[in-house]
């Protein structure tokens, strides 16, 4: 852990930008990567340690994923750090995770600044204990003008909660006359999500071998490529990340449309009969 807490504001604000080095790939590079960081507890228990040891080690993987993605020129990295369901875990574990979050938000400031990373929280952030929320807001503020990668931490996040929150706000605006119900379309709904301006993830990675979405970004990953790694999060390091990125580069994305040679999408043509129709 960096000692950001002990450095002055001026030191924390100092930047050392390293050049972006894109890896050579056979295909496309993912601009937005989202990760379900799973397997901290299992990793620790397999080593005869307490679960919290896995969470603490998970911080090293968070730092490594953040710096590697920033240096490769990934535009956004979204990490599932704490779900709405995680509040149901035993109190000591929840308390530890909240302390770890605070520690991370303070301790990683220098790394975020050095790598030109902007930090943003998404989720029901008001659920967080005040000290954690205060550090989140301070780190968001400190990194606000950074121009490199956006690091989004999903905190007290649940996709169903996000959709319910959006629908409630839409209903409120429709009732007050600010929004015409007849005009509501997909883009309207998107505009009420927690962070509507960040493009959807291209690649969704889940660690620890589970094949589930666990209520993460359900709207936003509609067309994301999925990649499951058997590595538990504390052991998900550069080599595993590169394996996921190379797997993404080898995929062909169609977004439900047809593909032309070279991967370009066919021209949009609204619904209706076509006599030259072929299944894509
Ligand atoms: C899943 O492991 C992971 C979490 C509950 C949260 C992820 C948290 C971290 C990586 C550490 C904190 C991160 C930040 C940014 C402060 P699990 O406990 O569900 O593992 P298991 O499935 O093996 O039990």
C-alpha cells in the first residue's frame, strides 16, 4: 500500500505521466473493461488464512489492474468492489471491507495521480459509512481533472437497484411534467442510470471461475464480451489480464447485426422484409 495518507496535498497532486503502451494484438483493444473481482475468501481459506487476508491481498490486484490498464490506454475500468447484497455478510467482514475501502482511497491517491487516473464511485453511495464516503468524495475531487483512464468503483452497487432507482426518478419526472411518458425510449432510461456518459463495457471479466453476472451492470453488458478466469482475484495479475485482453481481441462482435468482411457492421436498415436476408 502506498503511503498517500502521509503525503501532503501538493505531493499527492504531482503527476508523473508514463507513456501509453498499447499491446500488439491480432484484433480490437477493449476501451472499457469491467471486472467482477471474485474469490478473495476462497484464495485465503485455501492458504489456511482468514477471508479478510484475501480481501487485503485483493488490493494489490486492484492496484496492478489499474496501473496496467491505465498504461495500456484502456479508457475506463469498472471494478465491482462491494455489492448491495454484500451488506448481508457478517458484520466484522463488512466493517473490514469498509475500512479497507477507506485505506485504499487514501493510500492509492499518489498512484492514481501518477497514472493520470480519474476515480468515480457508482452505486447507492449514500449507504456507505460517512468516513468511507468522505474519502471517496475527496479522491474523486483530487483526481477530477486527470485526463487518463476513468476508474469506476461499484460500491453498494446492484444492477436491479440501479434500474429501480432510474425508474423511480423517471416516474417522478413524468408525474411532475418534466418528462413526456410517450417520449421514453432506451436512451431515456440510460440517461437515468448512475453514470450515463461512460460507454458500455467492451469486455467483462469474472475471476474465480464462476459463470454468473451477480447483478452487475445488467443493462450495460448487454453486448459485452464475457471472459471467465479460473484465477482467484488476489492472483489475477498482469499475465491473466493480458490473456483476457487477447481473448477479447480474437472475438468477432456483431451486436445482433450482420458482419461484413473486415469486421465492419452492415448499414442499419430498420425492421421490414428483405429478400436478400441471411442469418448473421
Ligand atoms: C469477492 O470475494 C470480492 C468482494 C466481496 C469484494 C472485492 C473486494 C476487494 C477486491 C478488496 C477491496 C477493494 C477495494 C477497491 C477497496 P469473495 O469474498 O466473495 O470470495 P469468495 O467467493 O471466495 O468467498
